[in-house]
C-alpha cells in the first residue's frame, strides 16, 4: 500500500508547462521550433494575451503565474508586459 506524500505548493512542478510545449510544437509543424525559439523571435514586449496565445493557455493563467512570481514580467504603468528574451530563457530552464 502506498502512502500519499504531502508536498508544499512551492515544491510542485508545473505540469501545465509540459502540455504547453507539446501543443506549441505540434502547431509549429516540421521543422519543429521550440516555444522558446518562437518567443525569442518576437521583437517587441509581449502582453498577456500574446504570450497566452504563444503558450497555448488562457490569459488568466498568465496573470496568475505572473502575480505568483513564476513568470518573469515587468510593468509599464498599470500594464503587465513580458520580455521575450527572458521568457525564452525561463522556458528553457523549466
């Protein structure tokens, strides 16, 4: 009989990210460009909607992870923006 191991929220891996990478690679078609490569090719700061489209997830998910400090971001006034280079580096480290 296996016992359930209780883990803290901070120690949990991000399973949604694996699905995001797989979906984005399927959408890219051959030759496969990784999501990080696609994002790094963007030449302007991304907003949450653009990043959500590239990652294949919901915009609210992006806001929630940014608020929790899991996704690198910066603010321009009240607007939340994402540096494509930092996002690509963050994706590669995941």
